[in-house]
């Protein structure tokens, strides 16, 4: 019997040799302060924002540590606390794996256990940046309009209980109000979710929330708080059991919270932080720019749009992962047709060739070392479709251009939302609107056109313009009929 490996922790870190195969923190961890508080700590941020911050610390030292906050479950804290916040990341390329230990995470707070402690931490003047990856639905907004959904149960709760919030918007507002009342400068709010104009979007939500109680506070937010926009990119699948063994094999230390990720990463940040400052993320290759919008358009529409399309079609066709789906030439060819519809609607960012970008995406999706489940990406489609696919649909329709590949993606989402796969097995649909969508479909009966009409009538998703556009409705309905009669693979081979 082999002996159990010791757990990764500050005490066992010394077992790894500096300069060895595993990259280690090269700075003084004791000098770190919780200058960044991150809401929604999960695999993505630990392999993206934390990695950039770690790179800067490794090059230049400093005190920019990160304190994580989980807004829902305790699992990240439970896995990371016994490790003193240390974790392994595994960079997985087609030619092998590279492990590193990340040291910039100081700890994790679990908000539902003590919301007041989280508000106090955010309100502490030591907190200079509050960054967020709470996923699209975590902002409690209406995806079609970008406005705060006042009927959302968490928002309704937080307006009633502003000192013990549940939502990210509620926490930001509570802490900013304390800062204002204490006459202190605010922190910078850095949204790192895949939302359009994410800085301005979150600024609007926090202001909407604040204005319900105190218009003067909302004005102070507008005048004093910075919400830089960002574009974030790195493919980071959710933790899989096999990652635990892989991390242990790479380091000889047991890690309950490793993260596997692709080699590629990109972070484009609007350089508008004010006196609160920021780490010198450009040292790690982040692009600090005046206008993030062109980068965000490119990424949300070409990467995330294609991801969602492939998630629904691939899942329906029986593919467990993105790499499985793109390894099928039918789906690779479909993606090229989809990108050919999207590219003309995307003004290229400075110096960027979009054909090269999408070819590189195909290679990233085809990375055999990244097992990114179609089911994972299919989650929360109601929150993702507008910015990923529907904006492009609108622009092509306005230009009188056809949308066959985009319509198929939307039809595949509709087919998936029905909750039964092509073999008749149930689909575990995870979406805040899952029950509502399913109820609409059930009420609509079996006629495909009626089912599609029932879904397109969801205004929070499709607005009022798309269901009133006969060419759009007919393209989605036709694609849906083909999905039902011939299946996803045949529908994609058109
Ligand atoms: C994915 C994204 O889960 C999803 O919806 O499309 O998480 C995607 O992997 C990242 O945005 C890549 O940067």
C-alpha cells in the first residue's frame, strides 16, 4: 500500500524544490494584504484573475493579496481553508501539463454564514478592488434590458435587509454606503463576467438598487465609484474527480481544490481605477485599454456564442464534451458556417484578424486535454443567449442577411429546454428559467411552430422585436423542425 500524500499547505509547501517542475510562489506571502476581495470565488477566477495577480507578485512582489467570498455554498472554503488558501493549477496543452502552486489567495469567506462580516470586510478601507465572477444570473438583472430585476427574490430580500444581503449587488451597495457614511474613498468594482459592457451594466444595477432607498447615495455612486469594463478569457472546466489525482501526481501533495485550464488566457481591462489603484497586471500580459468594447464583442460573440451553439447541438447529438463535438467534422464545419455569419458583425479590435481568431478558437476547442462538458456550458442559457447570439441575429436581420447557423443554435437551445434528449432520456436542465420555459412548452402542445412561438414570447430573453420578425421566427421554427425530425447531427450537416 502506498502512503497517503500529505495535504498541500503552507507547512508542506517547503517539500517542493524552488526551480523544480512545479512553479511556486516566489514572493513573501506574509506581506500580502486582502486588497482585492473577490465575490464568487470559483475555478474560473482562480485560474484567471488570480493567475495574473500571482504572476505580478512573482515578478515584483507587493501586497496585492486576494480574499475570496462565496455567495452561496461553503465548498470552496471547506476545500481551501485546510490548505491555507494554497491550490494547484494544471495548465493543459496538447503537449502536456504544467503545474503551479498559487499563493495569492488569503482565504475564503462564506457569505450566507455571516453576511455582516462580508459587508464589514468590503467596507474596510483596506479593500481597494472588489472583483466579481458570479455568473450571468448572479447579477439579478433582466438579460434583454440590462436593468435590475426588482422582482428577483434576492433583490427583494436585500432591499428589505440591506445590512444582511444575499446578492452581489446588495453586498456592493451595503459596503459602498458604509464607505460613503464614513467619508472614505470607495473601492473599484471589477466585473469579470461574460456580460456586455459589464462595467457599465453593474454600475447601473448598483445605482438602481441604491436609488430605491436613497437617490443621493445613487448619485454619489455615479460620481465616485469606478466600474471598469473587462473582457476575460480562459477555458476552465469545472473541477472533475480526476483533477485531484492529477494534481497529486504532479506535486506529490494532496490538493482538494486544484484547477485545470487551457494555456491560452486574455484579460482586457479598461484602465479606469482611480486612486484605489490596481496591481500592475500589464506585467503579466493583461491589456489595459481605453475601450474594451471591441474585444468584448469579439469574445462574447465568437467564442461564447460558438460555445453555446456547440453545447446544445453537441449535447443533443450525444457528445459529452466540446472536444468530442468539434472532433466530429460535421460540427467543425457547422462552427465555421456559424463564425462566417458572426464575423461580419464584429468590428475587429485593433490589430486583430478575425479569421485567425476563429481558427485559433477551433484549435482551443479541440484541445484534447480539456474535458469541458457540453452540459456545463448549456447551463443558464436564458441568461447567455441575448449577448452571445441574439445581438448578432438582430444586426444581421437589420442588414437583411440570412441567419441559418444562428437560427439552428437557437433552435437547439429550445430543443434542449424541452428537457428530453434524442434518445428520450431526461435532460438535467439547469437554468433559472427552466421551469417557466418548460411550462410554456408543455402548454404549447406538440406543434413545432407553437412551441417556438411560446418560447420566443419570453420578453426578458427575446425582447419584443425578435418575435415580431417573421423571417427570424420562420428560420428558428424550420431549424427546430429539422432537429425534431432528423436530429442535431443531421441538422448541423446542412
Ligand atoms: C463558457 C465560458 O460556460 C460557459 O458558458 O462559454 O465559461 C467560457 O469557457 C469562457 O468564457 C472562456 O473564456
